[in-house]
């Protein structure tokens, strides 16, 4: 892939959709809890959040594969390994001062984690890497990863397909969601199939599994307030006909539009979500974790007795300390299968990015995920 020093080839594209070196920033728990003590002091009594230092260090990469990216979905594999899926990614060298040479972004990649060992997965060749899920013209059409799961020794991942609609930085749009099936032994693609196509509604951003159903969640392809819908299929059968929550406690084979928004509390006010969020079951209730809209630094949690809401009890759980100046944060996701040793705290990731093009190359730590442990105390 050729390198073009333009907005269309850098990490700003996901922003538009969202609307060991000694010189590296210190990400130890001591620094974070001292420098940003107010973040933790202001948290409500019902949660506890502390930096996940081992993961912040693990994702401080220096080369030989992935060195930066966003999205940051994770899927546990049957043998204990973990797949991490990323959107636009750097695969390059990072120098001791944490700078990098000009290099292209690959539209989507993965890393396979086994303990502390991370192996980068991508298409193409080592000398000419390409996206894991690629197109013939990645400058003008591409896939970004969404949520995934494993069923019957096959890794299933949703991917959002986007196309460029003009020459401007804003000129691209979501087209559809495709389901991609990967072999577990080598992560080659078995097949991929479109499963959803509608303007402005992106399904697949979150999955929540029960014994009876797999729930599939959406977000709006809008720059400001985003609402959410819920669909379901029989457990693990993504190609079965989808049913959609109708907003009134029932399910329909027909997409209900605004009437089917998941709501918060009483009334018809739709719960507002980010471009990515998580839904999970924890301690007798369903929870929805999302960063505030349009790149705000606060991460909130809701709870419900049903996987489709209504979502009540909005609670601040974390304020990202990196946000400010040229930096912004987004894409908070909870990874319930990763817990802190000796604790019930679960891992949460969020992405840091910059609106200064040149910082992408002067500082590799301004385009990458950071992590914290989140523990619900109620």
C-alpha cells in the first residue's frame, strides 16, 4: 500500500466517524493515581477504577508488528488465548524516543495474545502488509472491525464496510455489516456474508450472549447523538432471521426504526451511546458501558433487568485523564472475560488519538489503547 500524507490515510478517519524507552510517557499506577488523583477521587461510591498497568505496558509496542491502532475488540478463544481486533493500524518501527517513520495505515489487523506474547495478524505479506479483511481498493473502500465471538471452533467477527464518497476528509459512509468466519488454527477466512444493510444504522458494535439468544446491538452513523437498537438470533446462529426489539417489550421480524430505540428509564428517550459500547451480564443484572458522545472523556454505565433495557441508573465510572489539548479519547469497551487477578474487576479499554497530524509520527503513544480495571461494588 502506498503512503499518502493526507487526512484520508491517517487515524483521523475513525475520528470523523466517531465525531521500553525511558522517554516514553510514564503509565505506572503511581503516576496515574498521583498526576490524575482527582479523576479517582471524584468517582461515585458504587465503582472502583484503577489503571491496568500490565495491559498499558503490554500495548506499548516498539515494532515487529502492530504498534498502534483503535477499535480494540477482544474475543477469548477456547484454548485461553485472546484475539484483539483493531481498525486503522500502524505496523512499523517505533524508535526509542517513541517516534515512528512515515508509514501507511492498514485498515484492520489483529493481535493474538498468549500470556505476554503478542503476535500480529494481517493480510498480504510481511513486506507488503494488507488488511485482514481487505478490498481491492482500500483507499476507497474498507472494513473496520466490530464485535465477535467463537462458536464451534470458528471465530465470528462483524465488520463494517465503508466507502469513500468524495475527495474530502468527511466524504465516506457506512454501507453494511458483514459477518466474517475465521479458522481458529491459522485465522484464515472461511467465508464472509452480508448480514445487515441500511443507511445510518450500524449493527454489530456489541454482542451479548445468553444460553437462548445472541443479542446484537447497533449505533447510529451520526456525528452527534447516537441511539441504539437491539436484535437477536438463536444462540450462535448469526445467519438465522434476525428479530428486532420493537420498543414495547416485543420482537418483530421487521426493523422498527425509531420506535425500537432502547430507552433509558421511563418515557421514550433513547439511551445515548457512542460509536462503540459494551453490553454484558454482571451480578444479576445487564449493564451497558459507553463513553459519552462526540469524543467526550467521561465513561458511563447503565443497568437493566433485560438485555434490551430500559437502561437506568446512569453512573460515571471513569474520566479519561489523557483527554485535552490535541488529544481526545473514544471507543471505551469492556472485556468481561479479562479480570484482575484476585479481584472481580474487569478490564476496560479506550482509545487515545490526536487532531495534530504530525503527532502520529512524533509520539506513538497518542494513537493507541489504554486500559483500566473496573469493579462494581454494589
